[in-house]
């Protein structure tokens, strides 16, 4: 075991017992943090250290799922969908399972798309096993909110995270709760975490407001260290490119009013007049043809 992670083993929490019995984890090292929706533990799996995210029950969470986030999420099983809509006991349980499995889906999809998120390992009995993000010395990576950044770091981390937001939206995903508290920083830079509330941009009418809030949260934080960022408006610019289907090739400036759009070419008046003249000549020729044909018909009567 890495000496930097050699914590005294703790008693296995009840929610982690099923994973211990299944051989998915071997030891629980310590509790890393407790958040508004889950408790995070460091666990040992063979020779590897990993993260175990234990979701809190709905009535014990401060972050409540609502239609603002769940709108547009598809449930393949029609019985589950009806139960979730009615709010029955089975429906509430199904909704909770869907909420949790969303994070699994997002970790896999975003990881495949090249977004820096923890690697997914397993999801069992309401517990998510994933990569433990560490720094260059093997210690647990700090949250962005715990760092005191210099001007260069703030600009670079902001640039990286804006790019990650774009990469997420390119595959139709908006984080939904992105801030300095949901970003870890290892020796390679920011890693985005906490994704159960992520939304499908194409099916959620709130997606534009949600991504604006995500971007504004980061901008407000980074502007403490790089004040000029407070004047940027990446959210409007990103969404504009996304709506026009041009986001993958967009060159962002942070100024929605100066974004690169298709230039309007000046009208060549001479060409337009020539086209009009051609149309008029054809119309007059057609009218003369009709008149001649009509006169010929009359002469044959």
C-alpha cells in the first residue's frame, strides 16, 4: 500500500457490506467526504485504491431531483415509467435507481468522449466504484475550491474547463451542477466529478439556463484570481454555436457579440438587375407566345 494512503482501516459501513461480501472491495480505508447527495469512501480493491460513492436516500439529501433535471430522460421499461410518473412506492424506488444509474452512464459516455472524469469500475447495490483521483505524490487530489491559484493557473484551468464543457455539449450533455466544488485537480489539471443530475441538452427545455449557470459558476470563481474573466460570456457563445450545429469547430472568444458567424456577403446590384431583366424578358416572351396561340385558335374557328 502506498505510504501516502496508509490510513488506519475503518469498520466497513453497512451500505458497503454487500460489496465486501461480493469481493468487489477488500478494505475501507477512510471516509473522504460527505456531500449533499452522497458519502465518499476510499477503499482498497486488491492492490488498487478506489473511490466508493454511497448515495444517500432521497429524504436525507439536500440536493433533490426534480423535473428541472429529469425532463427528457428516457425510461425504456414502460411499467417503470408509469410507476415513476404516478409516484408509487415502486415508482419512487425506480426513480432513485434511475437517478443513480445516470451517473454511471455519464461517466462512461464522457470518458469515451475524452472528457476528464473518474474512470468507472462498477455499480452494485447503490454504490458506485470509480477511480480515486490523486496528485503526483499519491495523495487524494484537492477540490478546485481548496486551491489558491495564481493568475496563470486561473486562466489555464478556466480555459480547460470551458473546453470540457464544450466537449460535453458536443455529445449532448450538460453537467447541471458544475462549480469549483465539483472539480478535482490532479497533476494533469481539472477532473470533473458528480454527474447524477446531468441533463440531455436536446431533450431538456432548461438546458440553456443550466449550462449558463454552470459556466457562470466557474467564471465567478476564476475571476477572483483573473479579474478580466468576469467580463466574458462563454455561455451565450457556446449555446449559440450549439444551436446552429457549429460547436465542434467553434473558436470561442468569450464575447457572444463578436463570435465568428457566417459573413454576409455584399450584394452585387448589377447581377441582381441582370437576373430581374432576364426573368422579365422570359415572362414577356411567354405572354407573346400565349397571345399568338390564342389568335391562331380564333382564326381557325
